[in-house]
């Protein structure tokens, strides 16, 4: 990162903190996404903002927050809100001022997450072919084999890190195999992916630079892979995208790289956090672990409750496409709307006792995979991986327990999860019961 960017970054951090203090004094509430207290437990903050106003303007971050379930869904389907920042001159000019040529090329060619229709629809249609429900269901035996493989590598000690041993490698291996990537590269692109995620919410210049480097390396990685596969694309995800491009669907070279990049990163990062968060939640209340052990048929419902209660992605972003009045507020073209997925999931108007983790909840209302045209195409895959992971863990470690009942959460305000989660293979209660 250049000196000019470093200075600007420090100034922005100071300004955000100062404005947050002012906002707290005026309105009694502020969502400072870099606050350590908010990162440790964001839900009291979300509740206060929702109670203040479900559509709330934050002077600290100069953006609107949407925190009620109904408004979250409404904004995600309303065509007057878009994702493509290139449509707003003032914003893209400010961004481009700090980009070198390579980063500008990536900015000019966003993934489908940063595109509105019709380009979004075109690319999503191509990528979705690899995530058809019937095909995902057919992967269950292979996913079970991978879970077994991950757990067989655990050493003979009394404890292990569930994140490092299972939550990270399982979805990484699954999406890599779906894309036809060599097993020897799994650890490398997993590291790149983590660097990219960390860079989205950090104050540390070094981590931001690592994220930018990872983005370049991933693009170069896929550039090499796709070049090698042109003559013999195969039937995997990358092969399907190459064939679609060759068939005239107008997928540009950079769109192809960015789509592969997105599928790889999004294909395992959120699932890693889903599994890790789920283990934490269940072991916080050992009776829940025991209940699922007795009735594994409830695992899919438990996974939905995990997604509601501790969603891996806490918030997403949209831009206002036109001046308008929305629920009594005057919005201007180019305004930022931060959509509080985690806040909406815990809206008391939608869920009874929303701050209680209840795997028996009859109707789980959650938008953790998004809603509308940007609904996550890998949602069914993530659910399948989590289901198989918990089925196997309950079978192999029926009396598993947390080593630390209050493990540290990661530092990212937008991607919530544990970087490390140690568990005992057998709780003291379980070991006693087995001996009796």
C-alpha cells in the first residue's frame, strides 16, 4: 500500500471513531463496525439501532442501516437498490484515485456479487448450472468420505481444533473438487481466501496489503488454470464456464477469472463459519448436543437455527439507484444501504425469543444466504456439508465438549466466526457415563 493510501486509511479510522462518539452522544446509539465491543457481541448494538429506527442513518459511516427482518427482505428484492458501485460517478472516482492499473482492471470487471442485471443474470445463469439441486444431493456420499478423511487425520490427543481439522478443509476440498482443481493446491487457495476475507474488515495495513496480494495471486492462478484447460475443459465447474464462453454467452476473460475466484472463496468461507459457529452453539448447551445425538433427523432444522442465530455473513451492501422516499426517509441516488442480515434474523417481530438458540424452533426465519436475485447459489451445498458434518461428529464424538466455554471471536465485523475452536473428544460427564 502506498504512503498516500496509508495516511488516508489512518485518517479514515480516526474520523470513523470520532463520528461514532458524536453519534452515540446525539442518538444514544452507533454502529462502529471496527469497534472491538461490537465485534465481540454485535447483537445488543443491532437491537438498539432497530429499536431506534429500523431504517437508520449512521453519521459515523455515512450510510443507512436496515435492521428489521421485513425491511431486509424488502431492500434485497427492490430493484431501486443495486450493487454495482460503478453506476455512481462520485463514488467510483474516489475509488479509482487510489488504484493501480492491475487493481483498476479488477474494479472494472466485478464478480456477479458486484453486478446488477442484465450482466448479473447472465453470469449467474452460467454459474448456477454447477449447483443444480439434484447434483448437489448426489454429492452426499463424497462429502461423507471427505468428512471421514478430515476426522481420521486428527491425532490421538484428548482434544482438537474443530475449525482447523474440519470446518476449514471440508468445504475447501468440496468446492475444489467441484471446480476440478488439484488437491495439491487446496492449502494455498485456502490461505489466499482467508487473506481476502480478513482484509474486508481490519485496521491493519499489513493485512490489507495481504488481501490485495491474495486477489492478484488468485486471478493469476485461475489465468494459468484456464489457459491449460482451454483445449480440454472437462465437465467440472470451470469446464462448464469455459464451454459456455466458447458457445457465445459473452463471458469475458476477466469475468471468467472473477467467477472462478468468487466460487472458490464464497464456496467455502461461509460454510467454514457455519460449521464452526454451529459446534460452538450446540456445545454451549450440552443438552442440545445430546438431543441431536438422540434424534439426528432434527439436524437440518438445527442448521437453519445456526444460520439464524449466528450467521457467517453479518451484513451486505446496496446502493440507492434513484432519489426517492422510502418508509418516510428521503434517500438520494448513490446512498449506501447496509443490510443487517444478523440484525434482521433476530427481529422480535419475526421470531419469538429471538435471542434464544432453539434447535426445535418450528419456523426458522432467516436471510443468511441472502434473498432475491443475489440469493447464494451455493446455499444447498452449504446445508448439505453442514448436515453431513454434524451427523458424523455426533456419531464419532457423542460426548464432545468445549475446551473454552468463551472462545475468542474473529476480528471481522462482517464475517463472524472463530479462527480457532478447541474441543474435547470426550467431556468429563461423557467419560464418567461410559465407565459406569
